[in-house]
C-alpha cells in the first residue's frame, strides 16, 4: 500500500509518521537505533536565534502514563544548527521540519528568515505552545491575535510550508488554529504538552527544577484526539496530530479524527524503534480495518463520514 502523503506547498512525505520535536534531538542521537530513511519526517528540537540555556535540573520526571519535562527549550541556536546539524540531516532521506521558537515576534521572524536561506529544510513548525518558558512560547499560543502576528511574521520571511503547533493549555484551541490559518499557516500541528507538576516528597519540593513542566505520553492522548477532531472540522488546512501515540492503532485513531499525518514523541524514549514498527505495520492494519488506501482513513470518524464507519462495522459482523 502506498503510504505517501501530499501536504501543502509541495511537501511530500513517504509516509505519515514524523518524529516529534524535542524527542528525537537533531537526528544523529538516534542514528544507531533507527533507519531515518524509513520515517516520513523528523521535526528537530526547537530553534531560537541565539543559544538558550534551558531550565535548571531536574528536567524530566516520570509519571504513571507519561513524562513531565521542563527542558525550557535548551538549544544551541539556529546558526550552530545550520553549521553543525543540518549537514547530517541533508544526507538523510527523510523530510526535515525545523521547529522554531522565540521570546518575541521578531525572534520567530529571524529564525524563519535564517532557515529559509538554507537548503535541506522542507518545512517549518512554529512552536507557539511550549509551556516551559516564561515569556513568548505558550503565551503566543493562548491569544489568537498574538498567534496570528507570529504566523504573519514567519509567512513574510518564507515560502516554505509552515505548520503552527498549537497548545492544549487554552480553552479555545480551535480559535487559535483559525487565527493562524487566516494569517497564512499551511498546516496545524496539535498538540504540545499540558502544564503539570509533581512533588518530590522526600525533599518536600516540586520535583522539576522549573517547578511546572509539560506532560506528554499516553496520558494525554484523549485530549490530543479531542483537539485534533475539533480543529480538523474547523480549518481547511491539514492537521498533523500528536500526543501520546504509542502504537499503530493510536495512529489510526488520529487519522480517523482528521489528522493527515502524525508525530510520535515520548514513546521513542522507551522504544526507540517504535516509529519504524508503526510504518511497517500500518498498511496491514489499515487493510484489516477495511480501507483500500490511507487517504480513506483520514477523517473517517468525523461527523458526516459516519456511513463509512458503519459500513466497516457491518463488514466485521
Ligand atoms: C523532552 C521533550 C522536549 C520537547 N521539546 C519540544 C520542542 O522543542 N518543540 C516543540 O514544539 N515541542 C516539543 N515537545 C513536545 C512534543 O513535540 C509533542 O508535542 C508532545 O510531547 C506530545 O507528543 P507525545 O505525547 O507523543 O510525546 C517536547 C516534548 C518532550 C517530551
């Protein structure tokens, strides 16, 4: 079965499985475990104009159904990325999504401008949803006007396909998605982590150095699915879904909820080869569910498409 996905501005993925930003480094970290060329794409760790030191340790705390992280978007800046990391990624036969971050609208603009001059970047993912920095980041993702300003500034600088990563830490993620669509976004990626915390009982203090952190992993999947389902019914642009995906059937759920492609994050820490396994299993799983092609799965659980699902149930009976 052909798993290829065509996205706006000529972005073609060989399959819908993309490594989620911040969980796959810049690629080489996983090279001895994963055949990168099997993946649809890699979204790299968030990039800022200058190096960011990140938050104090501890930065990761395990929870029963996921992890809390307060990395604080530590990265060595877009310039070092272009010199040091991009050459490896250029040689990798997969799509490279550069995740960008800023404290101000102008910082997002600067990173977009710098990356647009470099060959080997296939798309930008604008992170307006990181819960781990004090200014910028998630605050842009909670206000439709500010979110639109960031997107408009990035659009001004680039002809690359741009997806905007929205936050679950807002009452109205759909409004944010609509605002960035109007400002020129080509795709929505959803969702980033949810703000949470843990207490280190032994030391009687918050477990994370940053006090609060972002929750990811299987615990957040129902929330992610709900947001993808709502956003996919509202915007006309494709949605890239993520949040707690750990199996091929999870991917199918996101596709049915309206995601054109997905990103896989936290599970990679536990099972580095899981994305490869999902790519291998996907055709058979889709076929067993009664679909002829990947496209037919996308949105098949959305309202108005219920005939398709009842037909499937009928086939199973
Ligand atoms: C350790 C860690 C670092 C992350 N760093 C970034 C980042 O730099 N930029 C970003 O947009 N998302 C970042 N994320 C969020 C993930 O890309 C993803 O949206 C989230 O973890 C939900 O997917 P998952 O449950 O499959 O991990 C990070 C997540 C984790 C766990």
